C-alpha cells in the first residue's frame, strides 16, 4: 500500500511540474522571444518550424527530467543503490533533461523534397557554442575527479573511505561530460538539406539551442557531483574550506543550468553550397 500511495503522489507531482512548465506554450511571445534571442527573423517559411520546436523542446525537457528522476529512483529500489540521495536525484533529472533537449533537435530537423540536395556549408561546434562552454563540462568532470581522488588517498580524518562510491561518482562525471560531447557533435553533424536561407537560419538556431542545453546541463550535472564529493568526510581540510568548495560547485551548477544552458546564441556561418540537387 505504501508504494501505491508513493506512486500516486509521484504522478501528481510530475503532472503538476509538467503543467507548470508548459503553461505559456501558446503565448506568441515565447516564439518571438526565442527568435529574437537567436537573431532569427520570423518569416512565413520558418515560423512553423520555430513554433513547433519552442513548444516541443519545453515538453521534452521537462518530460526527460521527470523520466530521469524516475529511472534513478526505480534503479535504486531495484538494486539497493543510493544514487538519488543528496543531489543525485537532480543529476538524474539533468541527464533526462539533456536527453529531451537533444531529442527535440532530432525531431524538428527540416526536410526537403526529392532531389533538393544537401548543404555543404562547413559546420563546426564553435559556430554554435562559445569555447568556454565547450570546455565547461570537462572542467566540471575534472573537478569531480580531483575531489574523488583526494578523498580516496587522504586518510587524515581516519574515516573509512568507501572507495567504490567515490570512484563511481568520478566515473559518472566523466561519462556525463563524454556523452554530452558526443551528443553535441551529433547535433552539429546532423545533415542539413539545401533550403531557403530563412529556414536554414531557423535550423541553425535550433541546433544552437540543443547544444547549449546539453553543454549547460552537463556542466551543472558534473558540478553537482563535485559538490557532493566536497561534503565527503574522507576529504581532509577545514570544514570551512570544504563548505566553500561545496558552495562554489553548487552555485556554479545553478549558474551553468540557468544561464549557460539558456543563453541566446546567434549562429554565423558561410552560406551553404547545395550538392546533389536535381538538374
């Protein structure tokens, strides 16, 4: 009976979060604001794609986040782990949130008719993402690894070091950063058909949004793992120093998710060269 009550309240909570997050989806200002932030001019040719993406990415982000949280809870219940304790539940949620943003990009990819050809315009990750955010997830993972290693080798407090948990936390941070990099590059590598310039601009802005979401989310997730590691009793040092490291990682995670992931970015690339078009 306990699990039934818990499941009921979990479903109610998920529905409340989804409803709250999607309350403004029909507001035209959501579309115009997104287009303005990414430097895209709304036209009759691209407004449909933009409107669909702006709505879809919100739904998939929230659904993915809730799904990630649920998967973590179910996994812990099935195998007896404690991955959702502390900030672990938020790490699971961020992973699902990133997956939703990535899937939204795949779902709205524009298509062209038969014989329309493809664009040969060079696409680089740097076109869609500043260098600082390209490196941020790896830096967050490096911080988590450094704290885990320090906690493993430091016996100054005489605590019983649970090396498996510490090593698993560090490995998870590295895995998140690595998978985020692969996801970002898959967005960049997604084929782009030779279409009108306004549709291409909208497609590039969609890519930039997904890539920023993945980069900011991965940075936040790795820093949350670092924050959890900073509180480990195995880590030597004054309590004030460890608390300071925790605060730096924790507030860095909030900044990465709230600012870096949602930062408007104007893509500037050389116009595409159509290839394989029908003659």
